[in-house]
């Protein structure tokens, strides 16, 4: 029995390889991704051509920026920031799982919906 348990553990999605930048780009470009954390809506992100993004926390203002691959990470740099935020992103049958590189103990984000709907932004200038 033990070899079967070990085999099941090794095949676990948690042990999947991180997505490459090319795989990530193919999965998200032209889409709106709804991200959830702990089973609740967290935010939405529209992935435009040329690695450009528009992000909004749930009910928040939109931020524009870009994403890029850095080793095993997918990093985001928003126009009003000086330092990128990087994630390890895994592709799973039920949707992507993104874990903050600098804070791996924080609950990951999960892809809840992938569609082509536009992002609804709030705040000044909208």
C-alpha cells in the first residue's frame, strides 16, 4: 500500500510545476480573470496584449501595469509602484493557483472565472 500512497502524493496538483511565462500568457491574454482568496472574491484582472494588465481589488479602483516572467515567477509591476509583486502560478484542472513568492504562508489566490467580460472599476476618474 505504501507505494500507492507515495505515488498519489507525488501526482498531487500541489506538486505541479510552475507555469512558464509563455504558458501563463497563453492562458490569460485576452481574458478577464476573477481571483478568489479563501473562497471569497478578491479581485479581477484583465490581461491585454503585450503583457499589459488592468487590476482591481474587489470593489476597488483599477490599476494598470504589466506582467513578466522571472525564473519560476510571474511578476506584476503596476504603474504606481516601484517594486514588482511576484507569484508562483500553477495550472490545475480547476483553475490557476497563485502563491505570493515573498509571503508563501498567505492563502493563495485561485482562478474562479475566466471570461471576456470587461472590468468594472470604481473610484475617481471612472
